[in-house]
């Protein structure tokens, strides 16, 4: 065996998901909202002028792949670290390398940090000056919300790009391409797959392309050959490879059941909501999808009429995540019943939409002087701060203007009078609130 055979074996030994990883924007799958022709990110990549950024989104949606594409397309150097096992010493070494590249060769250095939310404050502080001075172009990749999980100082110096789950159509196209691709995919193995099998893998992967590739590769490795010598992947093979039963209904029925479940929650019919939830799950739908919809409706349709509904729904989703199917179906069913039987109010949604509209259209950023952060302000600024009325000095509430002048009389939230909102009305009255 010569060196070339060894390298070829090493390449074919890689998982299908790694072999099929896109190497250019033309091959990149999904995320059209951020990489479409003419988009800011695509222009920055094309002109090699990308600044520090964070790619945030669910697993298997292309965050690391896009970072690698940037690395391949840039004229600069590229350093890759994983926050799970990289320490301060690794960061300092990367920064020193970046300084040398800039000083000696006038080359920019890109640092890709996978799982960047795992960086602690000490690690982040060691990297911050290099980002701030432009010594390093930081590209963080994370499944966690960076605004909540990362050091604010890092996030404030980066542009955050939110990635979305890939669509079933995206994944179906990628799987079909993998079957045909003779260089990187399964093309040399003479694989054929039934349409139902591909659709099932795509749907059960729930937007995670890596999971879909893994299921396809497993099915190809374990399926037998037919009379024509082809590796034939059937729906049964696909079910076993991704370990979920195929939906026992067509796509239209799936969306109908989901719609009926949501409307049954809103309509306070526990019997119907339970039936449609079980019909979805027994038919092969991921129970987590039902739980996520339940959490949304506990706030959208119950809202302030019974704030406990959101707590119970999120607790059920947590139980499903930690305990799993089928045991977690009990707390999930309890939450479904609770949300159905709870008083209903959409006052929170109405308030949100009204506030969003003003935030986009009015955009009055003139915060009243006494509400501003004047910790390091002038004497005049600090004098304004003294005008702030501390509510606890007045028994817990005092009337004063909080909104900017342009919208100072706006009212976004109006209690409906249903359920707990009756108590909200009484509390407001006791406080002497005017609105």
C-alpha cells in the first residue's frame, strides 16, 4: 500500500457527514436569510472583510461548515480551537501567532472557536484585547444563546448571526446528492433509496443535517443488495436507522393534526388536545415538538390569566428532555390538561405586538434623564439622577414617567379581567395606577 492509498482510506473512513461537508458557498445548504446573494455576510466573505462574529443556532445546521468555508476562502491564516478543551495558554498562543502574521506578513488571522459558550470569563478576557484591536478575527460557533451564555464584552464586539433549522426540503436534497456523489458520497456503493425512506429520515432529523447523514450512512451499511446488485434502502431500513417510526399519516394530515392540537389548546378542549397530541406522537412525531408548541401557547393563549401555565408547560418540556419517552408523557399530558383548563387571555401578545410596532417605527431613544445610567456622568447628569423616585421609598410604587416623551402616554398592556388578571386589576387599583 502506498501513501496515496493510505490517504484515500483515511478519507473514506470519515463519516458521511464529514465527507459531504460543503467547501464553498455554492455547495452550502440552507440559511438563505444570511448567505443569499447580496447579503451582508456573503459580501463580507467575498471581499475577505469579515469582522468578528458569532454563529448561533441548533446542531447540524451549518455553523462549523460556514466557518470552514470562510477559512478556505480567506487569504489569511486560520486557527481552530474548541472551547471544551482549549485553555488560556491556547488562546495566548493563537493571539501571539496572529500578531506575528500581522506584523511580519500583513495577514489577518481568523480564530474559529467551537462551543464558544463554554469559554469562562478568564478565557474570554485573555481573548478580548485581540478582538478589540483587530489582531484576531473571532468566529464563534454555539448552540446556546450567546446573549445569555457568553461574556457580554465578547458578544458586544461581534455581529451575531442566528442560524435556523434546515427544512425537510433542504435535507432531502442533501441526502439525494450524497447518494449520487461518487467522490464524497455513496455513489460508488450503488445505493438506491425509496422516496418514502428519504422523506422519513429528513423529517425525523428535525432540521439536523448531520443526524440525517448519519442515518443514511447507517442504512446503506446495513441494508442488503437486491437482485440487481443495488443497496436498496426501504422505509423500514430508514425507520431502523434513525430509530423512529414513520409517520402513520401523510404530510397534509400531519399539519392538520398539529393545527388542531394548537386550536384545541386555545379552545380549552382538553380531550381534543390530548387526542391530537397522542395522534401526532403515536404516528411518529417527535414529542418535543408537541412540548414546544405547548410552551408557546401557555404564554400566547393563557398568558397573564394564569402565569402558572407557562411554568407547568416548561417543566413538562424539561421532564421530556431529561426523562425521555415514554415516562415523560405523564407530565406532558398533565401540562396539556392544565393549559386547556386554565383561564385564557391574549393580552400579553397584544401588548408585545403594540410595543414591537413602536420600537420599529417610533424609535425614540431619549430615555428620561433620571432613568439613565449616570454612574460616570457629569455633575449635571448626577443631579438628574437625584430626581429619580425610588419606588420602595413610597411603599413600593410611585407614579413617574418611564417611557420616552414621544410615546409617554402609550398603553401596551391592558389586563383582560380573566383569571389572575382580575387580581392584576385590583393590584393596579390599590397602587393608584392611572394606566
